[in-house]
C-alpha cells in the first residue's frame, strides 16, 4: 500500500521579485500609475493580478521551488 505524504511535508514555495510583463512595474503602486493608466478602466491591469509581498513588491515562486512543490503535492495526493 502506498503511503501519502502529510500536508506538513509539502515544500514551501520560495518567492522571488518579478516585474510586470506588461508595464515593467515592480510594485503595486507603480502598476497603479503605469499599467492601469494604459488599460481600459473596466479591466483590471494585468500586473495587478500578481502576488505581492508585505511591502507591495510583485513576487512569484521560483521555478525550483514550484517544481519541488508540485512533486511534493503529487506525493501528497498519492500519484
């Protein structure tokens, strides 16, 4: 019988700073001036959908940490 990993064994995602692919903003405050100003007001700016850290900087998981998380998650669900 295959044992599933526990939730506590899932690797943490390591976040790294990223720039908005649309306007180059590094923070939500910059995006509010750059991205939103150049888009239809009924549509949320592309970069405004990115994750932010506590200081308002845009961040994404590193490729390595995301791969490790996916592998851990597959073990968690028993694949």
